[in-house]
């Protein structure tokens, strides 16, 4: 099988989905791996274009979160991720109900990964929160486990806000946040007992490098938890999503600064290539179904609309894209996935 990474579209539109075939070894071929294999001038131009597009994506993500995080916090608090709901729950939940659902997402993720009893909890002393937002997960997990947590984000505004919130909650001795790239983490090998990535994987332009970094910084015996937006698994013999599915994802990518999406199967293959233990995944799409409709409802309140207008174009575009997320879930193109594993001792 071959990959069809398209350098020209990478240059012009960094957040588009550019990968269309599913060979697990080649699917996530990255701009950086292209750099190392260049021999001709043409290839060098391709490598330079790919590097530029990755840089443009990083910049776009940073600016997106610089601009939109304040609005999100004002309306939804410090967890910038989906809530976990009982399937078919038809209750109209209050705001606090949705916030509880976001905490439930953290708890369910830990449970799925097997962090279920005191013995397991005691093993977690150091956590890295990869793509930390304004630090909601880090503060929650550090308090729960009495552990230390370091969060990384591309957004300087988020890192500052996360540190300010930690100080306000007297947690600065336990948690800290900095601007750093998940694909090139400023940490030594084997440092963390829990490697946590809550809804950041979808932003990573090179999933193989992302997974490699998560595995590298995990301590022997440490757990890795990736909760992320995926596209549906391809069926046997299928080489790519349908064109209409791809179009839908492309529109979402454009607003939310996302590169190529992959499936939970793809993540599992990547983890398998690192000889990890207890590799497990699940599709939680049904459990998150009430989330986007709730976000849209809050955006349509008077307070929501005023805050949206104040926040700027990126937030407005984000709000206008939300119905596409609902459509993606309803049509089965978008899947909300959890993938976990353990690094061998
Ligand atoms: N995990 C947080 C925030 C999710 S929003 C929460 O659940 O509240 C996505 C986050 O991923 C943002 O903080 C964004 O800056 C971060 N992110 C995206 N790409 C990144 C990268 N390459 N390196 C580090 N952080 C990244």
C-alpha cells in the first residue's frame, strides 16, 4: 500500500486532511521523516514546504486557543473537553450537570485504563498533561493522586492562565504549565507514571511522532491515556473515507486547526509497533452525544452570543462549525475514541 501525502496541499492548506490510505507503516509519514530522506533539490523543496506547513499549523493552533480559551472558560469552566454521559440520556442537564459530565470523562478514562484502586492510584506520582488547555485535567489529577503534574500547550495565553489558576488554588507546588510541543517534549525519557492526552491528539500533524513521544516520556510500568477525535475505522478492503466524509472532515479541520485525522485502529497499530502492554480502545461516541448540542445551546443564549461577539472571528467560526461535529457523529464519520496502554516494566 502507498501513502498519498500531498505536499502541495500541505503547503497551501496545513489543516486539511492529506492522508488517504491506511498502511499503518506509512499512513503517518511525517514532514520530518520527509526531511531526513531528501536527496534531490525537488525533494528538499517538498521538505521545506512541509516544515513550513507544520509551523503554520502550530501557529494557527496557538492563536486559536489564545483567542478562544477565555470564552470557553467563562461559559464552560476549565475543562476544554467533551462530557461523558449515559447513552440515550434524555435529561436536560443543567450547566453543573455538564461540568459533572466532564469530570466523569476523566474518571471513566482512568477506569478504562485500569486505574481503579488505591494500589494503582498510589503508583502515580508524576503526570504529564499533553495538550493541557488551561490545566483542568492537571489540577484535578494532581489533587486526586497527590501527584505532580506538568502540562504543555502551544498557547502562551493558556499556559499563563493555567499557572494563575494553579496559584489561586494553592497548587503551584504540585502543577505547572509551559509552552512546549507535544511532538518534541522537553522531558527526559521515562519520567512520567501517567501520560495523559485529553483531546489534543486530533491536532497532531504526525501521529507516529506523537505516539513515539508519549511512549518515550512514559516511565516503565507507566500508563498512557489518549482520548481523542477520530474518524471511523475503515472496513477491510476500504482504502479511504468516502469523498463526502472527507469533505465534512476538511471543513471541520479548517476551523479547528486540525491536520489529518486517523482512526482508533490506526492508533492501536501505532501502539502495537512499540510493544506496549494492555492496549485497549473503545468508541465512546454515544457517551458524548449530548455534548455539542449543549455547547450550541449555551452559545445561543444572550450571554453566549455577547461573549462570542466579543471573543472574535475564530470563536464565531468555531461556533458555526459545531453543527458539523454533530452531523459527523450522527453519520458515523466522527468517532470519539479512547486508547490506552501500559509501558512494560
Ligand atoms: N486537554 C485539555 C485541552 C484540550 S484543547 C482539556 O481537556 O481541557 C487542545 C489542547 O491541545 C490545547 O491546549 C492546544 O494548545 C494543545 N495542543 C495542540 N497541539 C499541540 C502540540 N503540538 N503540542 C502541545 N500542545 C498542543
